[in-house]
C-alpha cells in the first residue's frame, strides 16, 4: 500500500539559554517514502505491509510517545528539543525549545511530560512540560550526579523507573573534546533506578553492561529492561510500593549490531520498547523491532532500518493506536499494524 500524502514539517528553533544557542526558522515538506516491507507476524502485522519513512533530517530522534488525542511526541536529543507531530495533518511543531538534551520522555497520570535529561553537568530526571510545572525529580544518587540518563517510564502510582547506561567510548571522547582534553572525573556505574513519589532515587539493578530501554507490562506489575550489550530482556516483579524483586531473564533478543560501542558483551543494541493491548513487547534492536509474547517467546521481527545507525525507540500512536512509530538516526518511520497499543497510557 503506497503512501502519497505529504507531511509538512514546521520546525521553529527558538533562541534559549543553556546549551542551545542557535535561532532559526525553517519549513520543509517531506514526501513519505516506502523503505521496506514487513514479514507477517500473526496478530501483530500483516505480511508485506509498507515500512514508511515519514520524517527525516533531525539532529537525532528518540523516544516517540502516542498521546490520547492522537498526536505523537518525540525528542530530538542533539537538537535539544522535543517535538509534537499531528498524525492527521503531518505538521510538526516544537513543544519544548530547550530540553536539556532529553532522550526518553513519558507522560504521568496528570498529563505532565517527564524526561531523562542527559546534558553533561545538568543530568536529571524531571518534569519538562508544561513550563509552569517544570521541576527536578532527581539529579543524584548518594551525592553523585547521574552519568547520562537515557530512558524512563512512569507508573500510574507515580513511581518513575529509568536507566542510566553511562558512556560509550565515543560519548566519552566527545565529552573530553568538549572539555578541551580534560579527563573526565569518575562517574556512577551503569544502573537502573526507581524514584518513588516524592522520594530519592533508589538503585535497583547494577548488573547490566548498558541498561537502555525500559518499559512496564500492561498491568504495570512487571518492569522490563533492555541491555544494549546483553542477549536477554530482563524482567522484575513490581510491588505495591514500587519496589522490585525476582530479577530474571525474560526473553532472548536475536538482533546483533555491527557497530562497536567499546563495552563488550553481546551487542544486541536492545533499546526502547513498547507494549501492545495483548501484552506483547516490542524492542528496538540491531535487527529492527523484535516482538516478544507476554511469556517471553520471540515471535519475530519487523525489519525496519534506521540508516545509517540502529533504531532507538518505538511507540504505538495515532487515534486508534494501530500505527507503530519507530525512531532513530534523525528519522521517523511508521507501520500500520494489526496489533493495537495501549489507549490508557502514552508509552
């Protein structure tokens, strides 16, 4: 099914304090391009469904989330912005013009947008929108600043769970260059954290090489974490107070990435995740989007490629939550699905 509708992108870059220093306004029109086709997965996606690139040219593109009004939000980490896409008209507008290098974004039960903010020297988990409610939820663990918060999810109870994967060798070198060759000070190790409502960050898992994507099951009783340098999706049971127990390997990821982040392990490049109405888990990996059943069985993959890198994140969106959006390498892709995402939450 060929897609012919044009998407108009109205991108407004506002002058802001902090790391963003460019003021520019531009409008561009992008015609969606079919870049591949799916292999059918029963109940998930029909065979030969078009994989469509709908947006490109962003300075990084991460963590789309589908709101209840049908719109889609996504972060542009290297551009230091968060955008809103009207999925009916294709118009993109800047929602947050200074995001403190937000990567993962999520929405809480009151509609506040919470993000994992990774600008070095100002790393934090905090409310980023609306402007009048901006606040820091956590910016340190036992007196030490977070290294590089990446992805996060918030439960209906208000508990926030997030990953801090630390730095790859390339990211470390970029920071050394930013600081004019000065060696970096010691940092907190890669860790998964829990922020209870009104409380301080609690470390819950420090045994992964690079904890990256994070997601909740449909009933929010299970926490899933993807290790970019590990072959297994990790699961934890969640208790009423938000604490977790019973760490286990939940499912196997088959994707492998040819890129080397200098960290060893099994380079699945497991990253962002989504959950559908049947509790299947969708994981961005070096293979595309791998789909696991509620029991952890690997059902197959959707072969989307975020050229020239690996895809970073995935979400269901649109008015009926039957479109799968995939983000990575400055581009956004869409696939029409048989499965439906969760209407009751954005991510």
